C-alpha cells in the first residue's frame, strides 16, 4: 500500500519513502489512506481553537496523492515536464472544509518547497508547488510568494481564522503580516504581549 504507508509515515514521523517510479494508486490504498487521515483529523481537531470544519475525505486523499507525487518528483530528476504536469495537477479549495482537510498533509508543503528550491530553484516543480501554495494559504504560511493568496475562506470560519493567525505568529511570517487585516488580527490575538511573541512586529511595514 504505497499511499497509505506514505501517509502514515508522514503524519507520525515526518519522514517518508516513495516508489522509484511514478505510480497510480489502487482504490483500496486510497480507502486505507482516508481512514488514516480521518483518524488524524479527529486527533488534530482536539487541539484546534473552536470547532473545526468537517472532514472531506475526497479532498484529504487527493492532497495525499498530490504530495506523494511531489515528493517523488523532487527525487526523480529525469522525469519530463509533460509527465510532471500530469501527476501534479493543481486543484483549489471550494470551502473551509477543503482547506482544513487538505492541510492534514499540505501543512508539510513549506518543507517540501524548501527542499525542491534548494535542489533546483528554477525547476518547473518549484513553480508548480508555489502555485499550489497560493491556492492553499493555510498550508503555506512561511512561504513568501509572488502572488498574494486569497484567504477569504479562512477568515469566514472562526477556527480556521485563529489557526491561520497562530501559524503566522509562530512562523513570524513578515510577508503575510504586512497585510493590514492580518496585522489587526495578530494584534487582537497577542494583545499587550505582542512584543514578547514577536519583538519585531511593530517595525513591520504595512503594504
């Protein structure tokens, strides 16, 4: 079971192994992956602020499959661009539920993008991962992008809003914190302790 084993390793250890060639996943493997991610979702939900969005199995497993292929493509440097684009077909969230479900895996996106950029900064893989980072702002905190992500859906859900702001503070994401609405929420979250959580915050320029 390629995908379920990969997902289990990712969420439990942060270390993964992948096949040496691009593959498609069997339905049983996808079902096992959904079961793993749904159990992980329940664990994560207990530590999140407020009531989290519902679990979306189709989106969660799609994110896992995308991430598996992306890890493979970081390693398999001889894959042609046509094949890369076939396996890394971008998709976007349609709801807060989508954001949270995909984030079970996509929260590792910044680390993967750092690795891909370090190996080949001009590679098409880096471009594709950055495009996904724009589409999934909750999962891409810490990544400085050329395009400002649309975080409207995140701010439409109280738990996602707080999770997003908490991540920006934890990562000290200066690029996102320069947005006026995010800067306001950071101030509301940290209050008079802003200088403790983020000493340089007051010096950030608003854009």
